[in-house]
C-alpha cells in the first residue's frame, strides 16, 4: 500500500480542495443537518420517533451523497481548473498512485464533512441512548446488558438483508 499512496499528492490535493471557496460548500449540508436536529429536539416531544426519519432520510440519503459528490468533484476539479493536473501527470508518479491517493483524500474528507456531522446529529437527537436491563438471579444481579431500541435492530436487519441479498 505504501507504493500506492503518495503523501505529496495527498498534501497537494488536500490543500487545493480546502483552499478554495468551494470548501465552504462542504460544511453547508452538515450545518443544516445539525440545525434541523437541534430544532426538532427542542420542539418535538420525546415520544415522537423523528430521529430515524431525519438521520436516515436526510442524513444518509441527502447529506452523504451530496457531500461526497461535491468533494469528489473538487478533488479532481481543483487541479483541472488551475491547470496543475498537466504537471502532475507529467511527473514520474504512477497514475494508479495518483488515483488511489486522490480517492483516499476524498474518502477522508467525506468522513470529516459527512459522517462526523451525522454522528453529532445522532448524539444530539439521543440516538445513542440505551436502557439497561438487569437480570436478577437467586443470588442477586447476574448481568447488566444494554437494550437496543427496536428501531435500531430493525434497521440493522434491513441493512443485513440488503447486503446479503436475502
């Protein structure tokens, strides 16, 4: 893997991607998700099941693909716009190394600008809370296990069925 990742290309790509005004576009969907989560948390009663709709529908269906699209086009577009792609391809660096490095930079930026805000919104909405169940035996408490909400279990089963083809 060390021959396929080029730190110089990664630094140039990161600097070119984050050094432009389009880097502000990366944060806009994430800020909207967090603001919607805060507003819904403040205004909705806890009995209404809104986090799965906001985090699933807006977070994974809109935020993640939109952010990945913007970052992916910026990783390649920044060097095409300023003409430095010609100099990069003329250097004795393997093209596969350039492609893999750019992919890893885009993946890292997508994690920072999409997955981390999704986690923050989930923590704000209370998606990480679990209730504890204490099993009591004849000699006292035997074990304490967290109970995962039914919604989380059903979503994970749906995900497993989609990935396994069942």
